[in-house]
């Protein structure tokens, strides 16, 4: 490999998360190409929505790590004949763009493909939840909902079902704030007591459409102790629906409380025109391994 080629490869490897360097200048081997189709997701009736925001494919071919690839493009692979691909779905954990990780709640995807030098073959990755996934709750806001706990002690604010902006079905959950009621904090009706404490993955999945910052956190309970509130992250306002995957296992392992509620908080922005200001959520799931 020429030095310039090596340097460019190393540069791109750094940019693309450790993409392995292969010598594509080798005149004796013409690569085959694989087009990675956008991820599909299959769910059972008991697993709720099939919406996902898997943005990268972590690719292995015959146990060799190929790299982290964006779906919807073709990539060269130095392999021929029957090749065993293993694909892991990658997410932006906690809505942090730099925190790209494999989502542990989905199974890896195995696809065997006959490759030929110079030819492009297509891989169709389909996501499915790991069979060990426990669904603590699924909320799609199509009828009653489970975010009835009044965290802010203001009866004028609440989460209510709405058909104004909907990700799926005919309804979503809406939280409003205004100059008169500038804070709106709600939590799950139920306290969840048996979340795993040994570091097993715990995630909150959620679609959201927020005109105001939306905070996601936990209300925590221990017998004989005051209730505590903890906010894990703030979702910034944005136009259109987005999905967030929030990891909670480090908190649950560290806090060691008897029970937890999932809580949301919004607050009025006086610098922003128009009121009421709103945050919509849909397809909320609390799941763990
Ligand atoms: Ca819905
Ligand atoms: Ca309230």
C-alpha cells in the first residue's frame, strides 16, 4: 500500500469509527460490493411499534470486522463465494450524536450471501428484539395512558392524548406549557420495582416532537426516605419527529432504589413566540434484558 493511500485510509478509519483498513490496491483481488438496504424492523403484537432509528450497520463478514456503515449505499468487500454477514444495528444513544453504539435490545442479523468479484449484491437487514427483552410498559396513547402521575403538583398541567401531531396511529401524548403554567412535569402511574441491578441493559425508547426542551428522568423511591428526582437528559426542540434511546442501567445499578417512575418535564420559553408551547411523545417503551 502506498503511503498516501495508507494515510487516507487511516484518516477515513478515524472518521468512520475504526473502519478496518484493507488494501484495495491489491491488483490480484477485485472486491465484491454489498448494498446495505435501509433497516426494516419486525415486531410481534406484544412488542408495540416497529418504528426505529437505526442509523448505522456494524458489519462483520466471516467473523472479520468490516466497519460501521451507513445503510442505503454500496461498499466494497474483499470476499468471494458464500459469505456470512453479521450485522448489528447502531443507534445514537441518549440522543448524543457522538455516542454511536450497538443497540443491545435487537438481535444481530445474520445474512449469508454468495458474492462475486465486481458484482453488487444487496443485503436486507431486518431488526428484531432480542428474545430476552422484557417489556415493562408500552404506551402508544391510542386510548388511556400511563403518564397520569402529577409530579409538579399543579392540576392545570398534565399529559393528555392528542391528535394534533401523531407519529403512529391516531393519537400521541401532549404536554403543554404557557406563561400561566410554565412547568409541566408528569410521571408514570406505576412505580417499577424489579428493574435489573447487575448492569443488564435498560432502555427507554420514545418518539418525540418537541417545541420546547423536554427532560427525561426518574422519580426514585426507597422505604422511609424522601422521593428523589433525577433528570438524565434534555431533548432540544426540533421540527418533526425524532426517536431517542435512553440508557438507564447505570443509574439503576448505582442508585439501588426500591422503585422508579419514568418522568418527563417541559418548561415555557418566554423568548419564544407563541403559546401554549408543546411537546408530543409517542411509542414510549421501557424495556430491559
Ligand atoms: Ca400513537
Ligand atoms: Ca401537573
